[in-house]
C-alpha cells in the first residue's frame, strides 16, 4: 500500500452508498377495470406500487407509461 503524506483528513468526504437507477417493467395487467369500460390509470398503478413493501424506499424519477400489449388485447404493461 502507498503511504499518503499529503492527505488532509478534514477534506475527506464521508463514505456514501451509491445510488442506483434501474428500469422496471410490470407485465400482464388488465387494461380495463373489472366489468367496466374504464381503463386503469397511472394514479391507480402508482398508488398500488407505493403501497407495496418491496418498493417502500423507491423514488420514481420519471412518470410511468401504460402501454397496451396489442391494439386488440385487454392487457397492458407499465
């Protein structure tokens, strides 16, 4: 190991954990609310995701997008 003579202990930053940005895709969600013609909104999806204990400390950095799997399908992905 190298000996460091010129290091100022007052200017050394405290250790921090790195921040991770990742991409998540949620598949096979019904596009319509049960027995209605109303589509599920992003507000509903974000509320469910934020209430799940797995995503307790997760911060969304952008808005989610709802995408239909195909034009004739009743499924979507987020």
